[in-house]
């Protein structure tokens, strides 16, 4: 009986940990702006409509992406936008 109880506690702990990891990975890709959400991959104008102007914007660089299906490559601009407690939150 004690072994069954320990196994149950271990399984519940592992399930809780797995759930929190899944939730944290979702949370890191989403930001709440007032009553709206923006996610990684949203277009710049959508983020500005929902969150307003950022405190600062910085171009971090570019990354070249390849699509093997169409044999096409393109450069993608990588930006970091920072929002403070007054705008976007």
C-alpha cells in the first residue's frame, strides 16, 4: 500500500511538472497587452495596434532562411521590441 501511494505521488509530481513546462513554453511566446494577446510571429502592425508604441526597438540582425520545396532563400530581419509597464501591459 505504501509503495502504491509513493508511485502515485511520483506520477502526480511528474504530471504536474510536465504541465508546467508545457504552460511555460506557451507563455514565453505570448504577451498580454491590455485585454489582447500578441504572439511570436505576429506582424509588426498587429503588435502596434494591440500594444501601442514600444519603449525601444532594436535590430538584432538578419537570418537567412531556406525553403527546400521551392529552392528559395530570403533574409529575415530580427528585431527586439521592449514594452514597459505603461504601454503594452
